[in-house]
């Protein structure tokens, strides 16, 4: 006889509610972006009878979308590259020396403790420092994003590196490889799953960040996509139709990236946990 699997209706209900909780805001964003103010006044929740695609063209024009997207793309790509190169090397040095030297163990806990410091506490000193160093630009923003991600990324990287057998490095040293060569030819390729996870999470957080560019960037020509959304907010009212159309345009690249890259996030975390 075939065994019948019982349906867990409680779990099924929670999954349905969770799905609705995620999809409903997206539905509202799409419907509002495709309406005009008159349709908004009639019903906020109803799907528009007439689709106003011109909202997207107006949003692109008002936000200087392509310039802002270029700024966001430059900062995001540069941050991901710098993060993968620098944070992995820092984590490797800590992981292979923290059991031998107290300095590296203390450095590890120093980085981990930084995750518990709220950003508003260091916000004003950061503004003062970047202004004095003339770093209120995309370069300064990129460096700050790289540094701020160091604490979490070192925590993740160290746990993964310690799961890689030291015997691989010892064999490389016997063959005459240097520490530098061992890292780039053996360790770094083995870190591909966790590097993909770190890279994707860094990409999402950097692209969507609003507060750090708000306090750092001083030139409107260097505004990122989250910053230019302010253009729709007037002193007394907000053009919600154009604003939500702009939100969709800004969200679209990251949604596409996440849909294609979500397997790398899961793969990196699971491989790091079972090694």
C-alpha cells in the first residue's frame, strides 16, 4: 500500500499568509504606478481600467534615471569587487592565525563587536571625517560601504575558511608556494560559494542603501537611485503615481539579480554549514 502523506494545514496557512504578505505590497506598487490621480481617488486597491504607462516616462525624466542608475551601478559594482578582494584576505589572515596569536583573536572579536554598534552613533563623526578628507563623492561612498560590511563579512568568511583543511595549504607550501600564491590559487577558488553569497548580499545592501548616500553625497549629479526619489515629495503633497513608477524602475534591476542569484545565497550558506 502506498503511504499517504498528511497535509499540514497550519504550515500551509502560514505559507499562504507569508506569500500574501510579500506579494500584496508589490501588487499595490504596480497598480498605483499604472494609475492617474483620478483613478487613485476612486479606489486605491482596484486594478486600473486604463494603464498609464506614461508615468514611467515621466518618472525617468524627473529623476534623471539613467544618470542615477549609472551612479548606483558604479558604487555597487566597485563595492562588491573591493569587498570580495579585501574582506576575504582579512578573514583568511584571521582564520589561520587566531588560534596561534592572541592579536588575531582579539581582532576577530573586534570586528564582530562592530556589528552591534548602531549607525546613528557614528553618523555625525563620519560626515565630519569625509568632509575633511574631501570624500563626499562616489569614491568615498564606495570605501565606506566596503568598510561597513567588513564586520559581518569577516564573521562569515572566517567560519567558512576554518572549515577548509589546513593540509591543502601545507601541501602547497611543500611544493614551494608562497602564502600569497596559496591564497589566490587554492583558498580563494574554494571560497567561491561563500564569496557568491557575500557578493550578492553586498550588492543588494549597497544598491538599496539610502541613509549613507544621503549624508555623504553633496553633488546632486552623483545622487544614487534611492536619493532621487525625493523629487516626488513636495512641501504639501506627493505625486504617488510617478513616485511608485520610479520605485518599480529602481527595484527592477535588483529583483532580476536576486531571482537569478538566490541559489548562490542558499548554496553558500548550506555548504559553509556542513563542511
